[in-house]
C-alpha cells in the first residue's frame, strides 16, 4: 500500500488535498471527536454539561453573545497562534516537484492551509472560516475579514468584547456553518465551490492524486468528496490517511495512521526529492 501510494504521488499531475479535523491534530489542535475529546480541550463545558454541538450553536450569539464569542474567540486566538505541522510543507514540495496543479477541500475552519502558504483562491472551505465574519441577523450579505482582538476569561469562557456588524451595529458572528444554523451566509463558500468545479473541468485526463487526511465518518462531507472524485475521474486515485477509519475500496489506498506520519512515510519512498 505504502509503495503504491508513493508511486501515485510521484506520477501525479494534479493534487487534490481533502482534509478533515484530524489534519490539525499533529499541529497540537484539539481533537473534538466525541464529547470526551471536546471536554478534554474545554473542561468548563464539561462542568456545564455542554457538548461540542451545544457550544457550536449560533443561538449563543443571540441569547448571550459574550458566551458565544467566548468559544469562538478562544478558537480564533488558538488558530492564529498555531504553527501548521510539517505535513503541510511535504505536500507543497510534492506539488512543486511535479509542477502540478492543486486544490484544497477542507471542512476545517482554522485557516491552517493559508497559514502554511497555500493560495487562498485554491482552497474550498466547505463549512466556512473563523477568519471571516458576518452579521448575525444578517442585515446584508457582506462577509469581512476577522481582525478582531478578542480577550477571553478562561475561567468563564466569556469574551470581554462583542464584535459588531459595521453596517447595523448588531452582533457579528464567524462566517461558519454551525449546528442548527439559520443565518450562515454561504456566498464565500459558494464562490470557492465554483472555482473548484472549474478547476476540475480543466484537468481533462491528467493523473490526479487525492490526498485525504483526518476525515471521519461522523460528518462525512470530506470522505464523500474524496470518493466522488475517485469514482468520477478514471485517472484519480484516493490515498486515505486515517488512524481510526481508513477503509476505502480498491483501487484506492488506505493508510491507518495520522496525517503527519502518513505523509512522512510516503515522502520517504519518493525518489529525486
């Protein structure tokens, strides 16, 4: 399997990187898999009896915006400070080595691919981005960069300031698709989806390596995208890297390990680095 994965990478003319939450674990980002993973990262919510689904709910911004921004402000600060792991650069070296085209499709809202040097116009963030804001109502369809400086009290997970919409003065919120969401503006993600579809149409019969990392079955958006690409394009091969749920039908490739380990193991077998 590993040798075949290295062959696919070495011969690829196009890379499509599909990434779920597991991609960030090797950078030190928390694993929200199940309530226990979430509560380990945020023990206050365990004491309050709130799950990740409960915390990631837009209703908090309406009922108690300081509490809503406590969670998302903390995550904003965390993602700004996190250094992407070496796996991001391994893939970039593969792209450069092969003079290949690429596109990133991720369910992560953390902006780690942009931070690692990937071009913003070659990234599809299917659930939005914490680094962009919108009006909670919304009063209009504007989406703007998140340049807020947010101070969080870790004892209460409340924000000392409430970001506001510059148009109407209402509370603003991250431009992220949350659970039970009624007001997410999808325009930015829709534009990204359009660019991705045009990218796919331009590839013709090129050899495509789909590198999937850390995408689980609980919310299977990324896995479904990888599989659709694998079966839709005759020249596409999916390399699924996942420590818990690696299974995928042949001729696609399954590696049961974390993202960074899998990328390093493949990289070690690629000639002419």
